[in-house]
C-alpha cells in the first residue's frame, strides 16, 4: 500500500486519541499563547503503511504528550491513496482538516499554492533549519517561503532474494539486458519468476523513465518532455520485460501482490524503497534478514535512474492550535526521533546530524540507500507536480496490458500534461 502515488487502502482510516490529559476540545488554541504552556488538541494525519510504519509513528507521536502533558494528540491514519484529495476537500470546506499532515513531497507545493498551509519560516517547526539535507528541503519551499519540514527522504532500489540467486547461480543485474538474462536463468534453474513489476502505480515507472534519460517535464523551461524518445523507450522497456516473461505485473492491488510474492519467495526481485524494508522482513523468506539484498535499479540506455521521494510534515493554515502544531512538527522531525524511526523502520533521516548517530550510521539499509538518495532525480517541485502521475498511471497500465502502444501511450501522457500546464510547450 505505502508510498505508491496511486496506492489503494488496505484498511479504513483510523481515528485514535493518543492522550487525553488536560487537553481541550479539538480546534481549541488552549494555553498555546499567553500562558507559555502548550495545551489543546493537535490532530495529525499520518499516511504511513498500516501494520508496520503506523505503529512506530503512533508511539512516537504519543510520547509528545510526555513533553507537553496538556496537549492531546489525535492520531489518524489516512490511507495514502486517499489523503491528498481528502485534505484538499477538508481544507476547501474549512472543516475536518487536521492540524498537521504527513504530506508526500509532491503534495507540499500544491497545498501551499492553494493557500492551505501555514508558512513555517520563523516558527518553532523549523528549529535548526540548516541541519536539513538540501535535497530534502527542496520540496518544502514555494514562492520564497517554507511550508513544510522534511521528515523522511527516500529513493528506490532492487530488492533481491539471495537464496534464490545462489540457487540459480546468478549475479545482481546491472542493466536491463542483464535483468532479462538473469530472470531467464532464474526461471530455468528454480522455476520462479525473476522480477515482480508493479504495474498499477506510476511512481514505480519513474526509474525506467529516468534510466532512459527522460523526465516528466522540464520545469525550468516550462516544457513537457514525457512524450519524447526517452519516454517512448521507457514504455517499450517495461512492456518488453513483461512480454519476455522476465517480469510479471498487475493492474490492481499491486502493493499487496508484489509484497506477498516477494516475501513468499515466488519471485526473486522487486523494485522498492526503504519504506518496504520493515514489511519485507516480516515475510517467511526473510526471517533471516541477511537473505535480503538490495542493489541499484538496473540501468537503462541512459544510465541508472531513481526518483527522489519522501514525506514532509505540514501545518494546516486554518489550524486553531498553531503553536502546539509547530512544536509537534519540530518534535517529530528532531534528530532523536529520526534516529528512532531509522532503528525501527530503516527510513532515511532528513537531518544531516542524524547520520552521525551510531544507530543510523550502522544500519545497512541506510548504508545502501543514502548514496542512492544523493544521486536521485528530483521531481519537479511545482504545484501541479502531484497531478502529473494520473496520466502516467492510465497509460502505464494500458501499455503493460497491451491496450495501447508505447508510442501512443507516451503521446497521450504528453497531451494530458499540456492541458494541465496550459502555458507550457
């Protein structure tokens, strides 16, 4: 479920009050100003994976009340695929929006452009602002102001089952041609499929697009680039992986299908990110964590490419408890809590000083993903950035299932972008 741009919910949203000591009703500013002591309620929408990530984030959020006993934190887990539109609808209506939202990086400029976020410059939320990684901070800015605080940063790699690789006598593929050869040998030696290619989420497609030297748009020059030769080639590449049986794919419920197939040892590889590590370790194939290998996504004709992702914490402009919300965001993004999150979930911190912590520095997943993140391709931090994925999703699925050609699919995405970005070429 987690992380996909078009992920669907596994469970209904949960609304849980984590602390009820001395707080006022939700929406009350309480003693945030004047008395010097924070009070009232902070409602936080968390969009992390239910069953693994959410437990950790809920516990850390709960501990905020130990520092501020008169504040009540209302934790709500909102399915990732629903959160963007749900927040927009609530903010537009002026009712039901949370004080703080865990925003996918592409949502932040969109929400800010609409006026739904409180600027954070000069507030407690941005404590030690210079400590944040430069690439993590990039998505928090809009029109010269800061509207969010980076919580985690991520990218993608190939997860592989070391036992299956050893049985098949193969090495980790470094490019697409090797991926096909390795998958064929795995099938021949073990009867298992080489790669599970998630086909219902466009975020998983970006590594192939970047690997061909392509991109969705050129934001600096206001030009749509998806439908150039690189975009067509990327669609051709994923279609060929499926047609050649190097990969299996899906049109719906991709996260569940992919995770189950990999955790049960039915496929040898999947493309995923650090958000998937905790859930993957829960699979029977990875009771011995050492069996999980991670390597760079196989390179395309333009080299290796992986998208920069992550999540920010943003404060709703209409919050009735701004001071407590700012303090909550600062607390959730502190070095101490980023280190806890790394220890429990292997997610990458956004603070430079967190990488000096032994818990972070000695985590093998951080050792792999941090260099990948450093080289990851930044997505366009424009208000329409979060809307660029829907056209890809439609055509990606059609290409993989043979309903359209790579050329037609790429053109359709480009046409959709030019309608969305009206003054772009």
